[in-house]
């Protein structure tokens, strides 16, 4: 690849001489400009390996040009030589402070100019090779990091799916909860990275269920108080499984596992946290998890119509749920319906029955906590 040189001088004869001289060995391709402003505009669009610039020019002198060139992206290390017959100490010092690499005498037949120019060409080629190598290494690191991230995400998802299969689920619950959670996080205006991480960590919310006996986890109908106590242990167990990880996603998963059954009014478990004491990721997943639990078929219950589940969330905003999370979820209702449509046999019709009896039946045979006589339906 030819070394790309940018030549800037207000004298056409000087430019022509420099171009012939620098291209003589066939190793350099030179682009010339009489106007330094136009040269800077070109440098914003093209990559150059070497710059030769005159000191005295109209509109912009060489030192100002160097300062402006150095501020362009990727131009901090490009060799720049100033061409001038005024090589006084003050001019040299000012040019060096602006970012000049070397100076070339104005005398066209100077041996010194020929030697310095050859050295600058070699330096420019070396800098380009180093930059190309650095870019290649950066690309390799980015690819490796991306691959590690993909593996990390896959491990998390497979772990979550393994837990869901214990609940006689196909694993789709974890995916829907992840999608619902991302809708809420995005609508809340959380940082993009946190929205992504909540989406990836949400499937770990029930990882603690791996320690719950099948006879309790899959029991039809109501649970006894003792059985409910065992069920509620899954939040603490999930946190213990995920705690102390060096992986940020797993750390977030631990927060979600521990906090997705806390309630906005402080009546949840395992720690009785209230309102903003509950981590935001857990508040987000709580809404997503309950909605999906209410609207899907489980071994111990039939699915609730979407509109009824929607009403339940709205009525319990500010009590069971963070009202901002509920508002965010319901404000993207069309997307929610689209996600839910894959597992609802009749997802869009409103129930004809009064709401209270429907919620009561959901509490009798609904999601895990909904199977106790005392608690309302949660996931």
C-alpha cells in the first residue's frame, strides 16, 4: 500500500516540486492543496500517513493548520513537517508545541531536505503499520469480548430454562418475562446498558425454585402455611446461588432473585423492603413475572385473560407494584399483547364476569403465592 501524503502550500510551483520529489520512488501518493482550509476538510474524510505544510499561507498559517489537524480524529500521531525558510528558534518552538514532527528547508535542491523527507516517509509508513496493527488487535479483542458475552448470556439462559422445566414449563416463561422486563426498563428511561442487563438477568428470577420439592412446586390447589413457607424460600435461595459472582449480570440476577417478591407497600418477602428500597431491576421483573404467571397455564391453574390481568396490575399499582413500572408496562400494551399472543388460546377477549370473582379464583388456583388463602396472586 502506498504511503498517503498531504501537501499544503500556497505556491503551485512548490507543490508541483514536492509532489514530483516525494513520489519519485513510487512509494508515496501525494494529494496537494493550495488552500489549507480545503486541506483540513479533506483530512476529515481521508486518512493520511504524512503531512507537509508551508509556514506562511493566506487565511491560515502553518502553525494554525497543524493545531487544527492534530485535533482531527486519528491524526494525533501522523508525522507533520513544516516547510519554511524562517527556521528561527521561536518559530520552531511554536511549531513543535503545535504538534510539528520536523522541519524541511525551503531550498528545493537541499540534500538535507532529501534525507529528512525520506526519513519522514519511512516514519509515516511505520506509524500506519502500528495503527493498522493496533486496529487489528482492537478488533480481535472486541470479537473475543463479544464471544465471551454471548457465552455468558447463553449460560444464564440455559440455567434459567433448566429451572423452568421443573415447573412443567417449556421455558417460554423466562423468555416472556425477559421481554416484558425490557419493555418496562426501556419505557422507564433506564440507561441502555441497564435495560440490556435486566433483559438478560430477568430469566434468573426463579433460580431458587431448583431447591423446592416437586410435591410442593407442582401441587394443585392451595398450599398449606408450611408449604408456603418452603415456597417463599426460593427468593433467598436464588440470591444465595447467584451471590458473590464477579459477573455483573449474575450480580444483577441476584438482586432480582432476592427482590422480585418484595412489594411496594412493604408487605412482600423475604426482607419486607418498601418502595425504592427495592432494587429497580427487581421492581421491573416483579410486574413482568406476575403478569406472565397470571396469563399462562400452569399445572395448578388456567390462564387469566389478558385484560383481567391488566386490570389486576392497574389496581395493585402503588400497593404490590411500583406504579411507575405498571404505567410503563401498560403504556406499551400493543407490544405486550404481541408477546403474550404466542401462548394464549384466546388472548384478547375481555371477561364477561365481574372482576372481583375472577381475581378471587386466580388467587385460589393462580400463581405460586396465589395458591395460599391469604396472599394475592404473584408469580
